[in-house]
């Protein structure tokens, strides 16, 4: 028999979910420079105001409303997205091996599934597709077309560790400016949040 591991599953409450998605719309400042030189002086600091890229906003909404695993997200191609029926077909997933990233069948037989998403989330996906297409044209031959929904800056498949890193950065930025702290869950915690909110509804 399978041994059940006793570990506490961490996820967002409804209020924490709202706070996280609110943070996606907030500008943030990145500081460049300010390093110590050999003579002890500090280099000049430059400040850039940025917004969370559309790509990641869409990725987090899709994760929450569809309950995808990160390997399934990274493996998504536009061929899997059906805008007419508001569905996404999950038939593959990515994993990291010693030889690099591979695409394989999902975690289990039941992981192959057709997921229906709210029309608002699908509209966000459509907006991202248009933005990605315009960006790829502007890059010309530098763009490596692979048909992936979520990509690196040159069109290659997004690394499987990137969504979780970006997710945690956004949580930390929120916690730096708010008293009501968000728990530092992993991206997989959004999958559990999805299940929790569905049960609550």
C-alpha cells in the first residue's frame, strides 16, 4: 500500500488570493548599481519602475483557475488552447533530467484532461497571444518559434523553475509593503488553492 506522507499543504485563502492578484497590477522598482568599488566608494544607483509582464499575469491566472502543475504549464503550446470552446487540452508535461528538459506524458493517466476556463481568463490568454505574436515579429530571426504559450525572451520553452521563482518574488514584494503577510507558498500551492476554492464554492 502507498505510504501517505504527513506534510501540511500550504495554499492561499480567498482573501490572500485577491491580495496576490492585486499585487500583479502594482508597479515595482528595480535598483541598478550601488555596488562598492575597490576604493570604498559606491557606484551611482539607477532606478527603474516596472510592471509584472503580461506573460506571468496570465500564467498565474491559468494556474489558479485550471489547477495546472508547473510541468504542464511549461509544456503548453497554442495548439492545446481552444478559444472557441474555452478549453485547454493537457496531454503532456515537462520535467528536468540530467540531460536537460524533456517533454513527456503527464504525471498519471488521469492527468490527461480537457480543462474549461472562465471566459475572462481565456480573453487574457488571447491578449497574451496577440502580444507574443507582435513581439516575435519585432525580434525577427532572433525569435525561436516553438509554439509555446509561455516562453523565454527569445521564444524558447520557459525553464521549469522560472514560474516558481517569479511567483515567490511577487509574494516577497507584497510582504515588504503590507502588514497582512502572504504565506510564502510554492507555485504548486496555487493548484491546492484552486481545489480549496472550488470546494468552498
